[in-house]
């Protein structure tokens, strides 16, 4: 899959996922989990990786990494943190 193909993948949140991400943002306001939750919410709002990078100050690779973790594992994937970056959990 190319970067352009991955960028086109739309995240559609269920009401439970949205509520869970909002809770994470509130409960972890001062740590990385809140940033991860915001990244996923921005993607769900249709923001591009470039827009998310500008808004958050993170590296593009990290935005894409967390999008992939969410797509693969849901909210649990962004709470557990980066186990690896090579795809092996």
C-alpha cells in the first residue's frame, strides 16, 4: 500500500469510540495518550496527516503510526503504546 493509499483510508468512529477517545483526552491530558487520542479524532474529522502534523507538532511518521495502530487494534492500540514500529506486537 502506498502512502497515498494509506492517507485515503477514512477513520469512522462509533459513538463508543468517540466517547472513549474523549475520555482518554481528559484522563491523560498531560501525556502521550491524550495526543494519540487527538490524532485519531483529527483523522476521523477528515484532517490529513500534514494538517495533523501542523496542529500537533509531531512527526508525520508518528501520526501515521498511531493511525495504523488504531486501525489494527482500536482504542487499545493507542493506549498500550508503541510495542514496536516494525509491525510485530
